[in-house]
C-alpha cells in the first residue's frame, strides 16, 4: 500500500510552503548583505580608516 505523490502533497503542504519561504528569504538576505559590503566602514557617521590587517566591522 504505497502513498501517491498527491497524498504526500496533501499531508505536508503546510510544512513545504513555510520552509520554502524561509529558504527564499534567507537567500535574499544573504544577497543583500553581500551587496551592502561595498558600503561598510564608509558612512559619514561611523566611517573610519581601517588599520592595515584590520578586518571590516561587519559581517561577522
């Protein structure tokens, strides 16, 4: 007595959509963090010259 794909989809759709949404949001957040790295340590309020060998202030 095997389960069909329709039956599995009906059982787990409430788990698939939130997980897929989380993964998509995580990917978009990582892409935005990578895009914003070109501006790190350059703001008028918090910007400063880094010492040689000093790591950037973010991301950690």
